[in-house]
């Protein structure tokens, strides 16, 4: 059968989800049908044989142009199921139907395209295994992180999961969204609420919030998880805390709570300052690639690139 293309309505959900689960190395919460259905405007897929491997393709249409895009709140995709090498990956990309004139895919960290000639962006993520005792993990923190966690521990703060999704999102909208000029629109926040509700219903979500002694939320984070893989998906903090102590406190408490468990925490950000913050918790750096391929003529590509920047 080889590699073939399926529209969403043609996909066998049971076989798809079984394929995602078949390889613990690449299995991702974000590649299951339920999550894709909410996170993507539309999606279709490439499938190998009888769902031996699969590749989700989130897509949109603008000005008559179909294009594959990386949705918000969907960190990394690529090919799942049976492992493939770089040469096989190229065959998959070439198999993406010609109806898609622009392809922008963020591949997961187990797919290396460093030798490819196509336009690509190198990203970093940080992975923190929590299987060691807490004191052993903390000993490997950077000196700055040790100092800030120590200062935060002296505050009269508490960790709680008794807060609404809306409260945490409001904190983000009024702080980081303004400072970092985040391009989320109203529809994106609605989608995030939908995703969080879905994850909570699936019992695949932990909520963490830091509150002061007056009940004010200082920081919050959502941690989706599956089979021991936790993801730092979305967070908010009060920017009046310029030292970021509340977020130091939150992540340190998360690590302390999950120490000596067979889990790992995935921390990803393209912002250099935030990436350094994650790395300071003694997390291991991992690389992944964003692949961009244009099948447009020069004029169409110029206009389309401008549209995507303004999106």
C-alpha cells in the first residue's frame, strides 16, 4: 500500500490512536485524534500501509491556497508509529499532496533533518527527568535558580489547583501577552479553553497555581500528561514580580512533588530568556526542527508570507 493520503473523515480513529501508542519513544498526547480535532482548524494525514506509521497534517485555506501550518498549543508533530530514518522522512514530505502549496511543520525531536537543504529552523526544548530524589535534582540547578528558589520558599505562598481556567488565562492576557506581544486572538483563547476542558475530562491535566496570603494569583501553569510525559503547555504570571520568584516557586514545587517518579517534564520556548530559565532547572537540551517548503510562485509566496506575519 505504501504512503497514502486520507481526509479527516476517512481516518480510522481506533487504528490511528493505536499507531500513536505503539511507539513509547515518539508517543505524544498531542498526536491523538481527540486533541487534533480541537487544536486544528482542519487536519488530514499521511498513512503508511495499515496504520504502521502516520503523519498528521493540520491545514487551513486562505485566498484559495491550502497550507499546512503549526497550530497554537500543539508543540510538535511529525511522523508517529514505526521509527523512520531521515531518507524515509523525505519520502513522507514528498508524499504531501500538491494541493498544499505551503508546508510549515514542526517535527518532534526524534526526527533529524539537519542535513536537508529545505528551509528549516532549529528549535530547542528542555527535558527534565524526575526519577531522582528531589535534593539530587535541585543540587544540579544553576546557582541563580538555587538562590531564587530559596528566596521564594521564604514567602508566605501556597500551591493550589482550585482555580478556573479563565483566571489563569486572564493572568496571561494581562501580563505576558502584552509584554511579549503574543499574537493570540479571541478564537485562540476559546480553543485553549476547549483543549483544557477536554484534557481535564480525560484526566490528563494538572493545574498548578501560586497564591499569596490574600488569595491573589501570582503564577499558574497547565501540565498535560500522558504515560509519564508531562508538558509545560501554558502559563501566566504577574509581571509586577520582576524577579519571577513565583514561577521559580511553582516549577520547583512541581519537581519536588514529582521527584522519584518515572516521569519527565518537557519545557519549550523560543524566547531566549525563557529558554535560559527552563535550562536552569538542570533540564537536558534537545533539538527539533521546523520545516518550511513553498510550492508557490514568487509573487504568491511574497504575499502569502506577508499574510502569515500579520496573522
